[in-house]
C-alpha cells in the first residue's frame, strides 16, 4: 500500500512536469517524455492528463502555431536561447517568428513576462 502511494506521488510529479512542459513549449509528447523521465509519449500524455484532471486544469491542451508557441514560451519565462535550442534555430529566427506572430495579432512586442499563464 505504501509503495502504491509512493508510485502515485512519483507519477503525479512527472505528470505535473509533463503538463507544464507542454503548456510552456507546445513540444511533442515524445519530446516531453525524454525531458520528464517517461519512456513513451503516450505514457507522458496519460500522466499529464491525470494531473490536469486531478487539479482542475485545462484538458485537452490547445495546439498553437509555432509563432504562438514561441511568443507564449517567452511570456512564461523561457529565455530566447532556450527557445532557440528547442526549435534548433538561431535566436534571430525565433525572435522574427514571434515578432511576426505578435504583429499579426496586435500583441505587445517584446513579449512581457507573466506568471502562471495557462492555455
């Protein structure tokens, strides 16, 4: 029984990590799996879904365009360098993509950082 509780807590923590990585980066579940200690993308998604349901968070998560995902990632605190590494592009290319997204949707530039942004 105690071991079951320990496994539940461990999986919930990994589910939390997976959920917020998906919110922040919009990365694939397979990519998040390697970052959060899961074996498969499907297992990662299941744990994130359980975390979301247990904490009354949005599910399913919205998919974003690349520009929207970059803009959002910057708003929740990711550095331009971290975002450029994730997308395997230069900082200038990442900033250009986010800038075009901001102009197209009449959003502030540069993106202002916010705390606990969801959805």
